[in-house]
C-alpha cells in the first residue's frame, strides 16, 4: 500500500510538471529520454457542469493608486491596537513594535497591505474556553470595522470564518489534548458586481482570548479606472484553459489510454485578479476563472491509480498586453 501511495505522488508530480511546461514553454519538439512504452499514455476528458457564460466585448481595466498612508493614519492605527511605540520608516513600509505586538503598514506604490499581529497570542496551542461563536465573531468584526472607518473600505463582504484548532499527542501517538485558541473571520471584495480574486483582496480579523482582536490583515489597493479594453471570447478562453491539461482524448485514443484525467468544471466566471498586497501591482485586469476538480484514473506498471484534486485556473480576459 505504501508503494502505491508513493507511485500516486510521483505520477501527480509528473502531471504537475506537465502543466508547468504547458504554461511556460512552447517547444517545437520533445526528445524523450526513455521509450514511449515506458511512459503512461495520458489524456484528458472535459465535463462541463455549467453552460457557457456571456462575455462582454470589452471590460474596464483599473490602475492602482499610491497607498493613502500619512502620519495621521499611522498614529490612528497604532492607537487602535495600543502599540504606543516608535514608528520606524523602512524602504517599503512603516514598522511599529511594542513587545510581542507588531504592525506593518506598506507605503510603496502599487502595494496595499496593513497588518497588526500579537505574536504572543496568534497560533497559540492553548484551549480558550470563552471564544465567540462564528455569528458572535462576525458581529465583533463588523462593529470593529464600523468604529474604525479609517481602515475600512465600507465594502467588506463576509466570506467565512474558521477556528484555529490544535491537538497534542504522546510518544505512542495517543491524543492527550485538543482545543481551539482563536477564530478568524474573512472578508472579500468586489468591483461593482465582479468579484476580485487573488491574495491581494481580502481582510482577515482574528479573535482570541477575552474576545480581543489578536490579528488584523487588510490587503486592498486603492484603484481608479484606467482604460476599457477588448476581451477574448468564451471559446478562446476555453481553448486556453484546455491547453493547461494533457491532450483531449479522441475516441480512438480512449481505447489506448493508460491514465485518464477527468476534468470536471463546476464554475466559470469573470473576475479581477490581484497579487499579494506586499508586492507592487500596477493594474487590476479582468480574467476568466475556471473552478472544479480533476480525477486521474488508470493503470501504470500494473498498478491501479486513482486520485482526485480540486483546481482553480486563471485565463487572461483582455486581448492586448498591458504596459
């Protein structure tokens, strides 16, 4: 059984390497270092659970603005989290530290990150009995954002909550303690009615002992309209999406396949894409988002293979490159 798991992992790595090759390289010829008989014949089939989406002929591209960070903002932020310490100006951000409490406020053009963390509490493996319920945690966070408008866009949309859970085991592997030490509440953003994807468009607030906020992370860039640009059509986006995967199997190839990748597409939509808030980004451009899961099934070297994984793939939606 262990050997089978190892083989599955190796084949998944081969498959991922294939995807990376498809995304970054376009060789005109492949020289195999081993015979074709030694390689599994891998093909894909695509199963769309939703109908084609309507794509506008053009969409607005946004450009980012420099962070609206000044002395007043930094002082308010420090007071809000009771830092009351010296503000240190770094190359890309302002830094404030008071014992185990730290804050980073990014100022570099194209970035959008404001962060506070109490390192004595975050990730604590200690059971906290008085944590709020998910509903209570959401109310605490919404009240906090309302009372501190200077760090809120006023357009945060609740995206979910999650407890930080831990477990301790003895040398024999027997569980001796488990619990919850905090709860995090997430918020997402949209531009109009279009969702914003990527790590650079979210706010996360974590609540710990005595219902105190022990971490606040906001990733969001101020933006303004830049230019309306032509989009690719749905069919072109579909072709690009399929190019990420092993070749689509024909009827004849289905009879010869060794490994078959069943790609199940559960959702397709348009969104704007962001990078993480600490990395400069000049534009927010529209993209196609394909979501679902893939199932690899077949046989290789007389071993049965079956593995399922979720996926989210991004396809650029505008025709022309941005400067």
